[in-house]
C-alpha cells in the first residue's frame, strides 16, 4: 500500500505514459500511473484470439521505438526484464491484384537494386532520396520531428541550418516538406508500381497522398523502415508493457488499472493531484496526461480558459481504421515465396487507388478497393503461433468513422450511420475476397477470423476517437508547432494553462507512432538525466 504521495501522477498507460514513467522512476522520481482499462498498455494489446495464436489487436511494429531516445536510455533495463525485439532482415513489400510484387530488405543498397530491376532508375532515385534524408537533411528533418518545437535545441538546429543553407535553402526545404506525395512521386519515379510501393506508407500517419506534407511523411516513413527494419516484441507487445512496468515498480513506482481519472485537482493554478473512481489522490510535483485534447479540456481540466477549450473543441480526428486478424493453419501462398519473409506487405492496385480509397472514406463511403496492410508477425517471431501456424494482421486505414454509404453499392448504411456488426462483417468479407486475389488458398487454411471496426477500436481505447488510430489528423494545421493546436499565452505543445500539468500522447508533438517520444520529452522537463 502506498504510504506517501508520489511526486508525479501520470494519467493513462500508453507507450508515451509508460516511457515517461519508466524514465522518471529510473531518474529518481516517485510516480503513480492510472489506467482506466483493466490492463496496461493503451494501444499495445496482445490477445490469444484462438488457442495458441497470440494476436496484436491494435499496434504491432516497433522501428520507431527502437530508434527513440527513450529506448536508448531504457534498453539495458528492458533487456534485463527479458524484452527482446527480433527482426528478420526484411521490411516491406507490395503485391498488386494483377500479380506484380516486390519484397524489400533491411538494406538501402539492396532495396535500390530491387527497385531498379522493377523499373530502371527508380531504385537510383530512392537511393538519392535516402542519402538526402540520412545525410544532407538528417539534422534538420529529424531535429524538427524529434525536438521540442518550442525548445532551445530546435532554435539551435534552425540557426545551424540557416547558416549552412541560407534563407533560400531553408525556404526550399519548407517547400519540399509541404508538397503532396502524388506530385513528388510522379516527378521522381517512372513506374506506377514504384509509386504504389511507397504510397500506402503515407496512410501510416493518418493523411493521404494528395494531402500537403504527404511527400515528406511518405519519404521519411518508407526510408526509416528500410533503414531500421520492422522489429516486433518477442511474444507480443504485452511483453514490452510488462518490461516497462517492471522498471517502474523496481524504482518504487505504482501502477493502478481500472482507475478512471475524472478530474485533475487544482489549488489555484497548480495541480495537486487527481480524482479517480471518486477518490482523491495527491502528488507533490506534477500531473502528466496521456489523453486527447478533447478529454483533457472537457473532462480533466474543464475550468481551463475559454480560448483553450475552444482550441481543443476545434481539434479534428481523422478517418477510422479497421483491423482483421486471421489465424491460419499454415502459411498462405503468395505470388512469390519470398513474400512470406516480409513483415508488412501492402496490397493495392496503384497510388491512384490509394488516393481514391482515402477520398471515399473521407466522404463517409466504404471504399470499393481499400488499401490493405498485411502484417505477418510470425515471419519475425515464431512464438506467436503453434508450430506450422501463421497469423495475418490486417490494417485498413481508409475506413470512414461514420458509414454514410458504400462506394460499391453493396452494403447498406444504418440509419444513424454507425458501424454495426453487420457492416463490419460485410466489409471484412469484402477485404477477405480482395485478399484472396493474391492469396488464392487463404480460405482453405483459416482457423479463425476476428474483425474490429472503427467503433470497436474506440471502445477498446477512448483515445481512438471515431476509430482514428492516430488520435487526430496529422495535417499541417495539426502537426509540429500546431499539435494539438497553435501555442498561445504559453499553452500548446506539451504545456497546459497550469504550470505543472503536462500533455503527452499521439495528439501532441511529435505525433502518433510507437516511439514514446512525447513522454520522453516531458520526462526530460521534469527530471534531468543523471
């Protein structure tokens, strides 16, 4: 039983909250983490959906975390707790319904060579891009994405870039950063297949290939995956959650599940604790909230200034996401056996089809031909399935939050536009049939299938508003300096109107992904590294 108030209370237990808590605890702070669900982890959830098959029912891949400063600091502690991150040398690939396919490896030169065999010159264009990202633009690009946008380190980075490039060079970088993926890829690649290979990676930040900044997002994401690989957590993401929780407990921290935080307690402009399940819990230093801006200023801090509450109310969430999990009795038959080694394969006809599916979803329509991200965790971690078994982890990032119609004219909407089980299963059937075009023997090896609609995902994690897996659109007006909204009167970024209340999570800088970076940045504000 806790005998004294902790120094820091953390609301939520997603990866940002757990990284923040583990770093703070290791640096000597006493912490107490409150999670409203019965299990820790936020969007990290491992479930045995079928006997012997361990499925990641939300997030799955960890290249961002392994490249993060939080992992660098906690690496040895996690290893001591038995947390391992296997990878297999492959990264991503593409299969089109008409039979074109490409498998890529964790090697930029080899990836370039494979792309050149597909379309001469396109691999060279990718190699040039990778060189620019990881050499010429590395300090500026990753400084912008990794540093506090209002901090001194970023000002120093911008000053250094200005000295090296001049104002014209900085403006050129800004112009390239705002370009859409469609325009950039049409200028850069000769082959439609090359454009189709990269285009789905834009969706992994919640925007589409026609949106501003999508070229930068697509380039950075694809190149980072190629350079960093696609590791998973051995045994499932819950092992990482257990490892971070073990670090927190080892250093005197406390974690409470089934604890719904209803309000941040204030004395004047200072937080003194939280109210959870009707009981008050005090802290001596700070409260850190891993929630959406909607929850923060509607529920936890309803007394915040009206201008701040208006900004939070104006925050917008993106398209919904759907997941489908297949347990298979054996590996399926891809057009090329090498694709069985690829952790994440995208299935789409073309970049144009990726764009079309996004437009349909944005307008409330079930896409006729959704882009399918096909994860194969057993290719990297054999412990996930029984001997000889296989798992397909499907993610559809172009689903409407509200179903107003069907682009194919086959599935009727509900009167209230909600995702009913009927619509979910009909859409899962469409996706399975689409997948069977490239995996013709899929139906013959299915042990079981479980689908989650956007409404199901929101029910699993309230931060996924409308089934948006990124807790808010990553368009330019809600990204970087403007995430969750533009700073005014000292409020914005990770800062709130109250000096010792901090905001972290996917709705804050640097945005979504399993990196834990917002939690780490706030941990650095609250406790210096020894």
